[in-house]
């Protein structure tokens, strides 16, 4: 899978956002992951931990906010949460859906020790 690449990207982004001398203060790196992004959470956590071990980011912890798949039906304008990969309106059975969320793979925030969260 691509979890290793994602973990690397996250660490790169963290290093770009946080000055070198404060990397050791990074407590939490929070990521928003949509259900459609195809990320295996446990695998991503494992890769992240393996990559930061022994580096300035050793104490950083990855937190993952899972974002459900939401869509809007073009026929009846209903917004709903999709239970899985079945792309059909639960109200009218229509298949013309616009995806509202579920593809997210965004760095949401980086939390430093003893400081307010740094917006990204
Ligand atoms: Zn509908």
C-alpha cells in the first residue's frame, strides 16, 4: 500500500511547518482521512512511528480523524452518509451522486507542546 509514502509526506510537511529547533516539541500531527482515501489506519500509524523513531520528531504522535463518505443526490437533493462503496441514493435510489466528503487526506494540525495549535 501507499501508507509509507503518506507517512513520509506527513513528516516532510511537518518539517516544513515547524522550525527545526522546535521539532522536538511536536506532540501531535493530526490527519483527516476520508473513507475513500484507501488508507489502512493501523499501517499508517505503524509507518509514521517507524519513520520518526530516533529523529527530532521522536515524541510526535499521529492522530487520524476518519471522515465518513457523504454525498448528495442530484435527483432529490438529499444529503446522506454512504455506508460503504454502494453509490446509490437511499431515498430515491438515484445513482447521480456528488461526493461531499470522503476523499480527504489532509494534514489538519500540528500540535506543539505548551503552545496553541499551529494552523496549517
Ligand atoms: Zn435521491
